[in-house]
């Protein structure tokens, strides 16, 4: 329900006009609106219920869009009738000497200028003219997402524990790593392509619809891959917790006593880890063997140690004793 509410709110306030929303993005081309707008500026317009003389508007004309200022209302069009249901305006570029030769119906206006990003359209023009540049950018963004972040501040006790710990890694199969990377690149590339098509005011069908469909499919695949693999839903404990809190853990001695605040799940501890950027400690303690059944009971504890508080997630595991000949 919350997702539906967010989607409806987005459509009513931020969706582009090609999708029935109120927002239009455009890149200024030419000098007719200098000095207010320069060639290569990125502009945002918002649809209004009515427009006034002096408004800078974006409207459809001559098979494209025009960004000019309303200078006059034409004749009786100031009072719409059934025969003439929308006002008609005369427009002009503020750097031009004459009015535009055409008339603009209110129904042709996409919106009133609301925001200008100086020079913001030049990268879009470069991406549009160079698909290779767009692909390289998507790859660079994917690499940025995958690269490790800066090291967090580690308190002296945690540093000492890490110094005497053994690193545990959840090994990721090469094929899975390649699939994830390609899915991430595909998602970013389709996002850039969709954004470029929106800015270029391509009609919803077919290019924009196909691009948005590809974006949706790639996002769903990426999400499904991440949920299935990173959540450890296909694994039993303690592998599930190790998957959620990995891929790198630091095994500490089982005899150490650590005072910590319990968390409700591995996911909660993972959120703390993500928020602080701190490493996760892993301890296997309280091992006991039931000679009658041959079962070993052990408690796996996972710690995140901040400067003010240490958090722990514990899970008790029952497994068969391994026999070696």
C-alpha cells in the first residue's frame, strides 16, 4: 500500500508529461532567450492551470518544443468559449525583435519555467550524441557502487580484536559476480537511456516505453538477485546470518566475554553495520556434544562494536558431529 501511495504521489508531482505527469525537462538550444537562458541550460517546467503574460513557458510547436515568454493574449481568446475552449497566446524570445509568427493554445503548453540549471544540459547533449560515452559512464557508476568505502573509525578494543582475529570470507562464484556486475551496468545504462529520452521529449511509444520496460526488468532482476543471494533465504543457520552479515567476517576467540546489547535479527545487526561501516566479529561459543545422539550444539554470536555500544545477534545451531577416519 505504501509503495502504491509513493507511486501515485510521484505521478502527481514529479512524473514527466509524456507519462501524464506535470513535469517537463528540456535543454535550451539557441540564443533567443538570452540573457535569461543560455544555450545548453537545463530547464524544468511545471504544468499550471492557467498562464499569464510574462510567464516563460515550454510548449509544443513545429514538431518540437519551444521555450519562449508569453507577451500577449490574442483577441477574444482571453475569454474561452465552447468553440475556442482554451486561451491563445502570442510568444516571443526576449532576445528577438519580433513576436513569433504562430499562435500558442494553452493546450499546447507543457508548463511554466520553474527551475534553471546553468549548463546542465551540455552533458545530456554529449550523452545523446555519443552512446559510447553513456556506456562508459554507466560502467563507471557501477564500479563506484562496487568499490569499498572509506574506512570507519575503529576504537582501540575493536582494533585489538581484529588484530588477533581470523578473516572469514563468503566466497562468491565468479559466474555470480559477473552476472551481478552486468545486471548493475544494465540497470544504470537503461536508467540513463530513459532519462535522455525524457529530456529529448520522445513520445511514450515506442522508444520511451521500451526503455522504461527494460529499466523495470533490469531493476527487478537486480533486486531478485540481491534478495535471493544477499539475504541468504536459501540457507540454513548459521550460513544465513553469515550471508546477511558478510561477505567478510572476523572470527574471534570463543573464550572471550563481550558485553553487548542483543538485536532482534541478523538483518537488524546488518543495518547497524551498514550505518556505521564497522566490521562484523564472529564468535562460536558454548560448544557441547550429546554423546547419545551425536549432535553438537553451538552458539554463533555476531558483534558490531561501536565507540558507545556493542551490538550482538546470537543464533544457536544444532548439527551432526563430523567423523573422520
